[in-house]
C-alpha cells in the first residue's frame, strides 16, 4: 500500500532560535519562509528515519528543498551542555544557552580569522578570509553574534560555512545553500542518491563516473590553492540532479587544507590498509592531508568506495563490456585504489580518457 506524503509547517521549536547566537545563522528570508508556512515539509513513513537525524524534505513554494539540523537532538543537547559547563563556575539545573554562549569557548578573545583557524582541523587562512568576507557588514566588520555563529558551525558541523564559501563557485558539484534559521539550514534538494544509478545502462554510469572524477580533481586543488579532502565517501552522500551532475550533499566531513606553500608534486601516496573484502573503507591520516603528504586522497576515495567493485560490492563501473574494455578498466581501477604500478593521479587521468571514449 502506498502512503501519500503530507505537507506541514515545521514545528518552530525545532529552530531553537532562543539559543542563538549558539546556532547556525539567522537569515531573515529563511526564518520568514519557515515561520509563515511558505516552507513546508513532508510527513510520512518514508521520511521518519531521516527525521530522527534532523533532516526534512519539503518545498519552498514550488522549489524542492531539504531542511537540516546538522545533527540529531542528542548531539544538540550535548552542545548546549558543553556551552553551559564551559561558561558556568557552578553547575545549575537550568542554563540559558543564549546568555552563557557569550562567555563560552565559542567566543574566543581573538580576531575573527584567528578564531576560524583555531577551530579548523587544518588552519587555513584563505578559507578564514573567505568566510570573513561573506559575513562582513556595511561597516566592513563581522558582528560579534555573527562570529559566534560561525564558530558554532565550525565546532558542531561545518556544512553551512562550507556551502556558503564553495556552493556558488562549484555549483556543478555542490547543492545551493538557501540559508539558515536558528539551528536549521535550508539547501537545494538535488535529486535521488547516486546509488539509484547502479542499475542504469553502462554508458550512463560511465558519464556519471566522469563527473565524479572531475569533482575529485577540482577538490584536490582549487584555484586559490586549497584542497577539499572528502572523508565520508559513500554513494548515499552524493545525489544526481536533472542535468546529469553528481553533487556531494553531505559536506560535514570535508577537510579544508592550505596548499599555497605546498609543492604540487605528490610527496607520498595514500596507503590503503583496508581489508580487501571491506567495502566503504578509507584509510588516511588527517595531519598528512594538512601537510600535503597525500594529495591523491580524493582519487583514492572515489575509486575505492564508488567506482570500483571492492569487497564484493557493485561499484558504479560494474559489468563493463567483455574484452579489452573490461581488462583495461580493471587495471586502471586497481591502480587508482592501490597505486601499485603507477600514481593515482596518472591512473585517474588514464581512466578518464578511457571513459570519454566509452561514453561516445
């Protein structure tokens, strides 16, 4: 029996506006749309598992959107407790997060850029400057409440700031960001998960694989010398739009590294220590990525967890035509995953050229 979805207005208590500036942001247009009912979310059996994680699918007028809390209720409660314990000398049963956050670790007594860099796994001045430029007001300064919101994002889940900086620049690879209201952000609904393409015809999957390689290469070295290394590379974290693009829809686990002083030549390669029968596994050392010691990480991640059939899984390039195509693909994918006979950069370049031939 089919269950029809119903649209309803999001419960405004989920926004937790009273906790701001210990929140993700207050974009007037987004708050007005949610509170007025212009944004409605679906409510049926199929969305229940997502609602537990703080994700709702809906529409803004006729525009498909996704609303995210960027964490479940327990994680947000832990954030509140962390703020209160940090800002309070004596622990009491009731804590006003809105008041306490101003005296907490989320309001460090340093400049905005220094604070952003302090909360990044790899301190990156370029990214801090881009965030600062996005948040400056007409007086060319970042207000203190905006600073606290930015640091809250970095501490809890970086997705909003990541999209704020990169979504327009890489619109073919990332969803559009529409804004935030309290502890909920609103982003573009891209389309079905990449896993839905596993049963599509061979040539369609080849074209999608080319898009993923282009994404991995773009993120490996941006035009302003940053690297965006993807940690959580699984098919469910990518989605397909109506224009044939593949977009990364979960941007929490992306390490942003400063590559301005690092040679483009690979110093070392990523070593795969996963068991050969272990699907959706990646091995890496974040500090190595920060230092530019394993610049092939994105190629390794895309090949191992998505393109290749590792651990008995069906990779996106499963079931190629028999003959030379099959043997060539197997060889190149093996080297992209394990880098035994050539660098991953060379393997991915050769693979892309072959896929262009197959896509004709």
